[in-house]
C-alpha cells in the first residue's frame, strides 16, 4: 500500500475577511445615508441636504457642497440617491460626519487640479439643468454659478463677464458651448488688456461682444492696439542737424509750448478718429450678425 503523507495540506486562503470589511464599510455608509434620507422616496432630498450642510457647518451655497455632488456624480440638483452617496463616500474613504468634514478640504485640493477642475466646471453646468431636455441656463443662474465656480480662481474675468451679462440685451440664456468657451477664455486670454484675443478664431459671438464692450471702456490707444494699430507717439522735441542760426530759430520755435500743444491736439484728434472707426466697425459687425 502506498504510504500516506503525514504533511498537513496548506489551508485555502479565503477572501471572506476582505469582503466582510467592505461590507461593514458599506453598512456604515448606508447608516450615515439613512440619517439624512427621506424614507418615503428613498433618497436625500433638499431638506436632507440642508440638514447635512448644517451638520457640516457650511452654507448650502458653499462651493464645497457642489464639489461633493460632483464627487457623487449626482444627477438631480438637491437630491442624492443611495448609490450616488455610496459612490462619493467610498471614493472619499468616508463613512461618518467627522470624516466627511475633514475630507471637504481634501476635496477642494482635488478639484483645484487643472484636469479635475475642467470636469467639475462642466459638471456644475449640467447639475443646474433642472428641467427635462433643458440645454441652457438662464442668465441669472449662470451669473450666480460663474461667481461660485470661477470667482475664486478668475475673479477679474468672472466679475467683468457677470456685469456684462447683466446689462446686455441680446442673450437670455447661456448654453454649454458658451459656458466652456468662457473657461477657455479665462485660461488663454490676457486680461484685461485682451492683447492676444483674435475674434477671427472660433470664439462664440457672445464673447466677441463682451470683448468689444471691454475695449470700449479702454483708452483710444488701447482700442487702436486691439485693432492692430501701434498707436501714435507723442511728438518729441526736434533737434537741429546743423547749428546754423536759421535752424536754431526753427527748432526753438517748434519746441515752444503753443506749437507742441497744436501737435498734441492733432494726435488726440487722430486717436479719436481711430476710436470712431472702431465703433463704426463694431456697429456694422453687429448689424450684419443680426440683420435678417
């Protein structure tokens, strides 16, 4: 008979402890969810979100609440489903209020990364589309969202664009293309001098109009620069090439204040001319855009 080996066989390794650990974490996340959920609809509703914000010590308008919604990939504004809650809190390694408070600052750091911020910026637009088949945001909502999302990083650009949106009459809504292109504008265009803005490139017309509005408020020399002119230098005192009495008298005469004032006056008139030409071109451009 063959000899039976007395060596003990290796025990089969089980993944059960790891599974139990994950299960326990999910249970704690679900328990955390239940403390804010509306049991009749099985999700956290706006009232639950308000309670969560109060417990976290933040306003419901705080940008970190929007970041939390982004982390959960929430689909409906003011509501978190249980699956969305699990997705977000699992990613944040958070299963209670204390941990979530601590993770809010870490979430801000994550969103601050360029590749993450663009995705967050895009999400913020779609998250605020509250109606079925809605494609655009009304100007008032867009202004609030711009201040909330872009204000901290591009304050000057966002503030100027918001002021323009509130006074212009052509647009009642902002679509996704315009929304994303304004972020590109903030990244790429020198502001407020607009020196590298080219309206021949594929910018939305609303941004062309915004740039024209900003240019109008600048000095004539800045407008001329935006149009491609180098501007007109102030007249410099003339120097005689020969020290003859006649030349000295002429140079002396041209350097007198009354004569220099006349030259400066002519320069100002030319600069005003460039400004008038610019405004005529702008009116013509707008008329072409909106003519039937």
